[in-house]
C-alpha cells in the first residue's frame, strides 16, 4: 500500500484563539508538521516571507496579499482569515488640543506605523466613505516602509525619523491623530476620532454586512502543485482549530469560506485601489487558484 510522505513546513503564524489548538497539538496531522518558526508578532515576518521566501506558509495581511498578487509573488490564499475586527475605534487624538472631527484631519499630519498597514486601510476607508474625509488632503506620517520592496508610498506620505513614537507624537501635538488600533496610547487624554466607534461599527455592520479582514492564511503556490494533500490538511487543521472556539468569536470576526468572505475581500480590493496600494483592481478569485478556491466547497 502506498504511503503519503510527511512534510515539515516553515510557518509564520501568530498565537490566536482560532489557531491555538494547532500550536498546542490538539489539532494535528499525520502528513504535515507545521514548524512555527515565525516571530511572535507575525507581521514582523512578512518582509522575510515575501522578500526571502523564509516561510512555506502562514498568515499574511490582506493588503500585503493584494500587493503580492499585484507584483507577481507566488503566494496563494486559502479561504480562511485568521484574524479581523471592526476598525472604527482604531484612530485617536489628544483631546487636550481641542475636539477633532474626522474631516478636521484634512490638511494635517496623521501618524500610522506603515502606510500599507491593514488597520490603516480599513480606518481610512471608513473615514472616507462614512465621514467624507478627503484622504489625499492628509499627510500620512509613517515610521516603516511596506513589506513589498517594489512598492513606494504615495506623494502625500512623510517618513518620520527612525524610532519615532507616533503615539507620543500625537500626545505631544506633533501629529493631529494616529491610526494605531490596540497600540493607541493608554492615556486618559486620548479620544477616538470616530465618534462612539463601537456603536458606529455595529450600525455599519448591520447596514453593509461587511467585516474587516486583517490576515488571511496563505501558502506558497508551488505547494499547491506539489503537495495539494498537505494544503488540504492545513485547511482542515485551520477549520478544526477555529471550530473549538467558534462560539466565543464576536460578530466582527471574519467567517470561513470564499463565498462567505467575497464581500469582505472585494471591499479590501476597492479600498486598496482607492488608497493607491495597488495600481489596478483585481478580482477576488485571482487571490486563489483552482486548488485553494475549492477548499471547503
């Protein structure tokens, strides 16, 4: 009887509730061993993943995935996000310098770790489409470059000195606001730029049915040709690991499946194009190939 060879894959995947069972061994495979050799914060491994082929599979920010596709990188998505959330609460300012409404950031300097950071994509899209902010009238002040060597930030970006702390710069009034998500300074002076953001997010979800994907799971394209059995096993493990905590996931967590996420991915594509992350729009289906698109169908 023929046996299937076991393969070990270099994996860049952070420790999330939905992936915990894969990391602690409750969900495993007889033919795939995932070597979780990436950094604790997976985004710190994205450059090595794309520029050096340091990993065989793992998570990738959806913005980075879109850019990887645009620049012909050999990465293919599986139809399962590994994290996501509502993003309305991810922009803040120092109330001591006066009340700041969303449109007030036009003509001002706003900090973000990297222009192409996924949190930035979503909160900027919300500011544009929900509050009428002209994003081109804002100077986006960044600390880091993007993950793709081929990409350059748009003209209305300003690179801050290395080591700059955008949260502290916002508190000091050097920046009008920052897009930081959970990294917003834990300071009583910090106010959300979007008024009542958690309630606003619920209303947005009720109206649009969309949720914000942060990271998708991806595999090297060659793996889908040489070891489709291994790719199917990875997907099975992701689904089974998530199922163990499904009841505890909030409504803001992206669902499983290509069709279930089509609207969410399309929104990311539309907003990435508007914000000059990609030069041309692409189709949702182009992020997958025949092998990965069929998973879970």
